[in-house]
C-alpha cells in the first residue's frame, strides 16, 4: 500500500500584507511613472486605507505562499459529490489563453470576431449533438442561471399558449438550486418524493401533475447518483397534461455520449461546462450553464444568438419571442473555449470518460460496502451516497469522518446532501482518479472508521495537521467579522 499524501512538510506561515513592509519600499520592476503623482489615500477615500509599502519580493512571496495553501484537483483527490471536481486537461487551458481568444475585446464588431463566433457556433452544435437537443444558448454564466433562464422559457412558452401556471414539480432528490430558480421565476415548487429505489415513480408524478403545474424540473442523473429510469413515462404524463420537462444536466458527466436527453422526453436542459467540460471551478469562479432546448422552446431562447448567413457569423437579436438578454455581452467565453477544446480533443472518447466515471463510483461503492452504510444498495452512476448510520452508535458523525479525511490528504466528499439521506456522505470520484488513488481513499476511510472505535476524541478535534484547525462554522455565520483590518493595523506598518 502506498503512503497517504497526508499534510505535513514545509508549509509557511504568512501574515497579512498590512503587517509587512516598510515606508518607502517599492518594486524593482515597476515601470517608470509618466504621469503626475496623485496620492490615493486622501483624495479618493477620505480617511483612506493606509496601504503598506512593500518591496517586490515581499509581494511575490506573499501571494506564492498563499497559493500553496490551496487545495485543488491538481493537488489531490477531490471527491465532492454533485460538483464533478475532475482533472481538467492543461491543453484546454492553453487554447483558452491563445492571444486571439484571450485578447478579443467584447465590443469587437462581428466581422472582426469571426473565429470566436465560429467557435461558439460550433460549440452550440456539439452540445446539441451530445444532448440530442435542437438549439443551444451558451449565455448563462452558471448552472443556476441556466435554470432560471429555463424557467423563464417555460413561462414564455405557456404564455404564448394563453396559459399561466402557478406551480412546478420538483422531486426531493433535486439539487437545491432547482426549487430556488423555480420560485425566483414565480413558480411554487411542489415536492414529490422519490421511491425506495431513489427515483421518481410514475404514480407520484401523475398524482402531482395538474393543469396549474408548468411541468417538472428533474435532476438527471439525480443527486442520489441514480438515473431517473422512468423518465420517458414521466415525460409522457407531463406532456399529456400540457406541461414541459426541464432536466438539470449538471450531472452529465455520467452520461456524455450515452444518453440523448432530447430523445427521452426532455424539453429543456442546462449543462455545467465548468463541471463536465473542463473548466476548473469552485470558490464561485466563472462558470457557464448553456441551455439546450427542443424545437418548441427554441424561439424563446435568450438573445443575442449566433447566426450564420452566407458563410459569415453574427450575433443576431432578431428573435421577437426571445426572453431577452441574460448576461453582459455573451457570457463567459473563456469557458466555452475550454469546452470546445475538450470536446474536440476527446471526440468519441467522451463516452469513455463517462463510463470510467461510473466505473470509479461503483468501485468505491463496493469497496466501502460494510465500512459505511450504503443509503441505497444498487448500482450507481457517477456518485455514490453513504450515511453515518453504522458510526452513529459510537457517536461519530459524518462531519468527523469528513474532517479527519483532510489529515489523510483528501478533500472531504459532499456531506449532509442530498437531504433525503440523513448524515449523507456523497462521493464522486470522477473518471480521472487511478485505482491506486481510489484504494488509498477507501483505506483512509477504513482507518478513520477504526479510529471511531478507539480514538474518538481525536476525531472530534480533527483536522489536526492543517494550518487552521476545526472552525466554528456556526460562530462564523452568526458573528461575522466584517470590518476590514485597515483600521486595526494602520499603526503597525512602517
Ligand atoms: C452544481 C449543480 C447546480 C448548480 O450549478 P452552478 O453552476 O453552481 O450554479 C445545479 N444542479 C446540479 C445537479 C449541480 O450539481
């Protein structure tokens, strides 16, 4: 057995910039000033922050040291269920940095942005092909914005038929953003429970679907890691009562090139390019949540749309039924370039990526069987959900297991979600982990569970090896310290 990565070694402490520096210091490679001196602090900010004077190497070390405190997929396994924290091939980063793309100004006229527009046009076609949908809009800047746009489409479509609905069905296994997006658009979410297999039954949907329901918003594969196997029948029921089917496709990593959503009754679907299609994410960084629709919703898509006329690409706003604009310019283009590069470089191998993601999740599920309690004992898709039921008699909960994993060098999985499983641990290993790494992860959990018997106190105070020990999360939320340290530290500089 290989050794755990753990978390020891030369990790340097670093104070705030305001605690460093000395009056009059500056960088060696600053460009020579060619405008008049203008003092920042007094003129612009009144009393003003007392900016520290630092030399170049102090600034470089400050940020470089902070960067070594980061944990990401390039550092270690990050099995955060529902988030698809998979390795993003570096070639896709390189393509996004090509000067012609990275330097393109958003106000360029269409004639001077043909390459960029062509890339976006083709990406729309790729995503339409992968999802089996008719038309795609790349504009939404996040999965949740795609959902909101999708709800606005449903609303616009129903309105065009002279209808207005007050409700929408949302299963209890939906991602939390689903009911939020629905209510932001004025639809009251009606919760429908999943069955003993962790999926929706036809009967449950039939009982909830009435004329006042705009349709259903279903995460597929759902947050328990199961494919909604009754989706065709569900779509038939919803359609026969005048509703539409929205699918949250953020879990597409399980079914790329395998399931064409347009062919199983889905009317509208969003993807998360920053999960499935190669953009590093987390911490609220830029995202892209393209909206893919069938024929009947296409006229309502946001503008501008990318049109092709006589071999030229242009942004067209000539869509009278459109719900309007969602985002400045055309969304987060850098993420589209990564997705385009990812899809072109993998081609038919996209399907293999999904198969490996499913294989890895099932491998972890089988290896952890008996160590942790399996919430639903059946084959899963890209993620598997356990609970702390077996550890509860020892008074060890999901939180302790998650925190202790950090000491073993793993990012914890998603915890206490999905809500339908009490004390959930939701593990999504992704396709890019090796068998050795998965084995180490399983071994870490096995050892932690063993510690739960003999070293309970240790688990209560984990993580022990990190720079910051267990945080009082409730305290941080209830008593946030919002004052910037300018005032406290102003006197210390110099
Ligand atoms: C991540 C996720 C979302 C939300 O996407 P954001 O880009 O974070 O807004 C929605 N649904 C599912 C299933 C997700 O995993």
